[in-house]
C-alpha cells in the first residue's frame, strides 16, 4: 500500500498547504482518494506529485466538515466517474462554538449534496467497498459528551445538539503488517477508534492509525491522558498532522516516542 498526503496544514517542500486534508492511497490495484481538502489546491499538488486523479476508482469522505469536503467540486471536474462514499447520516448541518461565541457553520458547502447527488453513495454499518477495504462507523456510545466538550454541534429539525460524530467513519485496510486505520480528524477519540477496530476484528493486529487527532485546542493534561490511552492499545505507529497541533505533537512525542510521526503535504509512505 502506498500513501501520499496531497494536502495538509503544513508543507516541507514546494507544494502548497491549507487547513484541510486529502490523501491518495494505492492498495491492491485500487486507487482511492480520502477527503478533498478545503479547496482545489490539492488537485494542483497532485499534478506536481505525479498523481492522476482521473484514475481514482472511488473516494471516501471521512466526515461532514468543510475542510475535508469543499474541494470535492474540483475533484469531480477532474474525475467524471468515481463516487464518494459517506455515512448515511451525513448532512449539511455541522456547527462549531468556541469560548461562548456564536455557532459557526463548519459543514459541507450548502448545496453540494444535492448538486453532486449522483456522485455520492451513502452507507451504513460496516461496509466493505472492495476486498480488504472497509468503512467503519463509530460504535462507541455517548460520543455526544466529546462533541459538547469540543464545542461541536449538529442542527437537526431546527434544534442544535452536541455532535455524536455519527457522520464520521474510519477507512480500514487489511495489510500483511496488520490493519491500517485512516480517520482524518479522530473527533470521537483516537483511543476509541483503535478499540472499535480491534473489537470488529479481534483476531487481527492493528499496525497503524493515520490521521489528525483534533488536539489543537486541548490542554496539555488532556493530550497526555490521551497518549496514555493510545499507549495502552499497543498500536505500533501513529502518523498524524492536520488538526493535531504543534504543542500536542510535542507532548505526543514525549509520551509515545517513535510510535508517533508527523505527516505534512507531500509526505509519502509505503506499508
């Protein structure tokens, strides 16, 4: 399996960066796009990285936030056939509230779900897209408490409710080294996500988690506590960036050592 980060908040080379995430994955002859960033910048990066987006077989939307979905229009212009898989609970209804401020819309660009309806496939439960590639919903209960603590809400029938992250999904690959999990922001908690995957495939080893950990607003104590819970899972590698944050990254390195590695725009790896 080959992985390229097409867009991330950071870059260490000639490629552009933005607050968002898009990832190219090649697996057993399949070419997959995870998320589409905040704009079409990732398509320009893909061109210079030698990635032909027209060859993408299918895409996966990790969750219903703008920084992972607003670049979809640019992708659909490049690729006329690939569909994007998303949770059947996805809607244009996600909001954020920080430090007592007004609720701010952070969801999929209004009108996208209707305008590109023929390019979306809604899934529920555990869904195997192709052999060895599975979309996994959250199975941990009471994630609304995490949503409320993070100041994230969804608007349902005119009412704002703490986000349960039922629109978030993990993209899981079965490899010779073990299961590789992608969860772009890990809003539901990285430790919860690792446990959900383990409980789904108890006979398999988990090799790596790849994605943001949404810690850029967390306290040092919260980051250290999460690092301890991640350590307890026994996972071998955590590759992270996007919404993790610089301060949290340093603490994670202190606590987890070489288990943690930062990714950035242009980062490549092979499993």
